C-alpha cells in the first residue's frame, strides 16, 4: 500500500507533461531542421551567382525552388514521423505542431529563394 497516492499521481502527470513538451520541442526542431536542410540543398543546386549590372543571377534558380518545394515537405514528414513514433504513438500532436511551424516558417525559407 502506497502511503502517498497523490505523490505518485503528481509524478505520473509530470512525466506525461515532460513527454508532451519533448514531442512539441522535437516537432518544432524537426521542421526547422528540415527547412534548413532543404534550403542548404537548394543553395547547392542554385549554383554560383553571376552579377550583371548589379543584379545577381543564378544559373538554376527554378530547379532550386522545385527541389526545395519537394524536399521540405518530405523531410518534415519523415522527421515528424520519427518524433511521433518515439514520443507519442497514440497522438497526432507532432504533426499538428509541425504543420503550424511549417506554415509560420514558409516565408522565411521561400522568400530568399524567390528573390
């Protein structure tokens, strides 16, 4: 018989809260990491800049944009799937947090590619 059942309940709730906080932080970091990795790959594909009358022109800017538009969702989904399998198998919380983070980060990554 446990003399302090409330203490055990508090510890259980604390561990569940920590698990969800780790899932949220992992989802945010995975989407940002996928965006950075996709941006890095797109920068490699874009090629070296050549300046003409003060305007920077890249040789493969359209291919870089297409690569980023394909790589960002695929990498984000893969990372979010791993976070879901590790922290919350029965909850879609990492996917919802990932979608919100992805929408908020979209202009940050997309505007420099379109510039």
